[in-house]
C-alpha cells in the first residue's frame, strides 16, 4: 500500500481494492480511491473507502454463470470450435485430408424399447453412450453426435492426430466389451454393429439455434454404410482403414458388399490388436 501511495500524482486518482477488518475481527472487501492534494507547502492524501461486498457477490455469481455456459458449450462443440465462435467467427468450415469415422448402432434396440418404460429406455441409452463418451475421451477422439440409438465419433479433427485410425480401432474394440459388460449387468440382450472408414471430410458448424458441429462427405457416408451393412457384434472396416491398420491389428476379409451409390466395396472384419 505504501508503495502505491508513493506513486500518486496530483490530479491523477488511483483505485485499489483491499480487505477491511471490523472491530469484531470479521473482514469484508473494500474499494479505496486515492488522490494526492496540494495543501500549502505540503501534500495530503485523500482516501475514500467503500464496501464492495455486494459487488463481489455479483461478480462471483456472474463468473459462475459464465463457467456454466462455457461447460455447456463444450458439451456441444469441440473446444477449438467453441473458442472460434466466442471470438466472433460466424462461418466455421474446414476440410480435413484424412480422418477416421466410426458409426455404431444398437441392434434390435427399437424392438427392445417397445417393451421398456420410457425411463428405463433413457437410462439404458444414457448409460451405454456415457461409457462410449469416456472411451472417446480416453483415446483423444471427438464425439460428433448421437441419433436415436446410433453413435458417431471421429479421430483426427478438429485437432489433427497421426494415429486417428488406430485410436478409433481401439475404441471400437472397447465399445464391444462395454456393451457385453452392460448386457451382463442388465440381463438384457444388447448388441451393437460398428462401421469404420478413413478418408477426407468437411467439418463445420450449422444452425443458428441448437447448432451442431457436423461432418460431410463420402467418407462419412461410407462409414455409415459399413455399419448398416455390418454384422451384430462385429467391427467392419473399409479397404482404406484396413490398409492403415493391417500391420497393427488382426483382420478377416469379409469380401465385397454392395454400397449404395458406390457399387461393390471390399470390407474387412477387425478382430483385435496384434500382440507384440
């Protein structure tokens, strides 16, 4: 405090904050406005002090609300994308030369839902997808969205990563295990199909209300077809993904499958990671 007083200039007031102690020992925040006045041949320091307890409470409440809004935004968008939106970037669209996209769908869930209460249905979906979310976080992947009983995740964006295909493959294997564990826990017949593809995509934010960060391109469409044309309890991948992973994982060739708009494409079944 003494050093601040030493720096006072006549006609230039200074505002500082501090803590005031009452006679009973309790404290409260204060704002002190200091001014240097000439008084004859000497100088006087004028100090006006006011209680800012309520202001501090309001600032703390505002900060808490900002933190809640930030957390909510990060639940919707990747952090780099959320930061760009907050900086005023109204059009976010990027092309990525190579990412790996995974689609997963709970097999027979629609029929199972017809026999369950709404509360039980939402509980099942939330529990399964929450476990998938933890896996995505574990492997540094980006969850894009859920659509009904389908789950979409991508590796390699918005922050590029060299091992995106491997990370997706490891997550896919863990997803099968999580569904198996959940089936045993709930005594229900849950199963899942998983489809994976690697290639270029366009990513961006669309919408004014309830906006979403989404992906577009053949890579996405083919990954979806790998899932829908897949086998329950199996991870099906394209030739492009297989070429990247063949030296690190064990595969079985499934053969050609007819992909709408693309004709016949070779598909592979991802079994497990190779032992060192």
